[in-house]
């Protein structure tokens, strides 16, 4: 259970970092980022594997770079649902997905799966 909460907080920090570094991504506060992290985690769990499988040919042709388009799509879907979280356009969503992926990757390197 601790690992889940830690991963949720890491995603929240990644969303706040994307809002800080990328012009066109707006987060009203920590609460909005916290809800956005929860919803994005839910979308990543339920829809991302299906989207990866459905777009496998184009993903292979682009050597995996199309995965960022999928991540940006899920991020835009999250922004459409969560109040206080907005993304203005396609490119901020792409760069936001990149920042969120990098921050998540770096923080997951520092924290074990158990949350310690």
C-alpha cells in the first residue's frame, strides 16, 4: 500500500514539474495535481496497454516515439476531466508527457517498488 501512495505522489510531483517547465500546462494547485495524478494513473492502467497494442505497427515504425503521442493523448484526456488542470494544445501535451515520463523514471530509480 505504501508503494502505491509513493507512486501517486511521484506522479503528482511529475505533473507539477511539467506545469512549471512547460508553457501551456496549468495546474491550479496541489489538489488538482493530486487528482490529475490519480486519474492519469487510472487511464494508464486501463487504456494505455490497449492503445499500445492497437498502435503497435506505427510504434514499431517510429521506434517507440509514438508512445509519447499516446501519453499526450492520455494527458489531454486527464486535463479534460480534472478541474484546475489544463493543457493548451498538442505540443504542450507532448512535452508534458516527456517531462512526466522523465521525472517518473528518475524518481522511480531512487525509490524501490515497496516505497522505501
